[in-house]
């Protein structure tokens, strides 16, 4: 009887253990979204993408505004006045007679229609403003690219977290199933007096602990899925199932190129900002230069309207045109202070850019070290899985021959499961390290396009 129970246990453990070794680790069944599908969805639906698009359109409209300041400016005004008390004036004696005479100036009712037009001929500050249109639009485009890279990075990171949670749940369920099979055999052995009740209790405690871990892992999976949905711009109530099984079967391709800060969007953004600040400095300096513009106006006014019914009669026209020259002479040193402030702002950004380049290089070096560490961990954990499997198979064979205890088989099985878990975590860490390296090289869009 004892021999039959032992052989049944060995058969159960051997079949489940070797079955995992012969097949790949359990992965979710093919469903809706791979990593590339998640990123595609996020690039179309995440709110920051739309905001970046609005910023591009804003830059385009700012360019139109700057150009419009150098185009003709035309306006028209119209007024109708009821002079309830007209002004009076005195003409000295001797002009119209021996006595001073009082004259009323103006008329009771007056309508005046006027149109004005100005055309800038030369204004250096406006020309520099037009010149700033191109870098301003480039900055908006760079902001959009930065937003896209952020979306790619965040979605990929959260995708890996979901995948890890799924694999942990799969391993825990496998563990529960195997432990339940062991419990069934131990119960039979306990009831037949083959083992002490404490052996059964110890395994039951392990089963309950695994059950608690499974509950926590399932909760972690829900949290990870919710975070991924948020990064994708997907409604929380929508079902999301991942279907990318290649993460466990294919190692990521790693190409460590040379570092170049100029490839980073953040570097290009800072350079464009420096260019805009330099143009702003030139624009302030241009305030010292004269401006020249052409002006013209034409209007009409009614005369002799002493009653309201004559308000729109007896119109006479008037008009003029000319050239206006404005020469700044003294502004109380305000512009000089503005120039010095702007120069300090420009110097600050230039110094900050130097610090940024050092930080970018540090990030790149750290990413290189991290990926080397992750590669080593994957190789070591892969060897550990093979060794743990070998130990498990040998221990199972020795138990069958009666030279090992059941506890030895259970311990070997636990070590085997732990080695598989470590390998999965190391593999995902390698994917994350690769993602960080792509980010430090400014190649996240290339990473996405190669998925």
C-alpha cells in the first residue's frame, strides 16, 4: 500500500514538472492587444497627444499673427454727437467791429465718418518676430515628438508590468494545482499512518500561503491593467487582454550605439529655446532703431446740422496721407535693462544645456550598465532553471528508489518554481533595460517602428 501511494505521488510530480520543462511557460491566450497595438492605440487616443497637436496649430496661428503685423492695418470709425451746450469764443474788438464779439463754435448735431490705414515700411523688431516663426513651429513639432516618446515609454513599461503579473499568476496557479495533488496524496498517507499529521499540515500551510499570494497577484494585475489603460487613453470599463507571447520566447535585440546628445528630443528642444531667446534679445535691441510707416486717412463730416433731421446731410470730405518716422531717443534706460535681463536669461539657458548634456551622458552610461547587468541576470537565471530542473528530476528518481524523502521532492519542486519566477523577472528586467537604453539614445520611435 505504501509503495502504491509513493509511486502515485512520484508519477504526479514527475508528469507536471516535466510537462512544464517540455513546453514554454504558460502565457495568456491570444486576445486583443500586442505591445505595438497598445502603443498604436495610445498614440491615437491619449490626451497629451491631442494637446501636442493643438500646440502645433497654435504655433501656426502665432506665425500668421507675426506676419500680419507687417501687413496693412485698416480701421474705420464713425461718431454722431449731440452737443447739448456748444462752446463759445470771444473775438477781440477791432476784428469784426469796435466791440468784442462772441461766437458759438461748432454745431448742435455732428456726424463724422473716418477710415485710417497704416503700412509698416521698416520695423526691425517686427522682422525679427517673423524670423522667429520657424523655430517656434519647430519647437511645437519637437514637443509633439517628445509627447509621442513619453507615451511609447509609459505604455511599454506598464505593458511589461502587466505581463509580469500575468506570468506570476500563471505560476501560482500551477503551484496551487501541484500542491493540491500533493495534499491529496499526503492525506491518503496520513489516513493510512504512513506520515505524521504535521507533514500534511505543513504542506497545507504552504498551500494557503500560495492561495493568498495568488489573490494579491490578481489584485496587482487589475491595478497594472488600469494603469496601462490610462496610459493608452482607454476607458477603464473597457476590457483589455494582452496577446504578446514572444516576450518569453525571444530575447530583445540589443544594439548599443554611440552616445550623441543631439539625437535627444530634449536636447533639441533646449537648443531651439536658446535660439528663440537669442531672437528675443535681437528684438529688444532693435527697439533702438527708427521705424518708418506710411499713413493715410479719409473721412467725411456733415456741416450745418442744427436739427436732428439734418444729421446725415450736407457731408463734406477730407483726407490726408503721409510718412511717419519714429526715432527713439531716451526711455529712461528701460530698454537697456531689458537687454541685460534677456542676456542673463540666454546665458542661463546655455549653462543649463551644458548641465543637461552631462545628465544625458550619465543616463546613457547607467542604461548601458543596467542592460549588461540584466543580460548577466538572464543568463544566470536561465542556467538556474536548467539546474533546478535537473535537481528536481534526480530527486524525483531518488525518491522513487527510496533514497530521498518526500520533503526533498517538495523542496526541489519549490526551488524549480522559484527559478522559473526569477527567470521571468530577469527577462522582463532586460526588456525594461533595453527600453531605458533606447530612451537614453533618443531612439524610442525607432524601437516602436521595429515592433
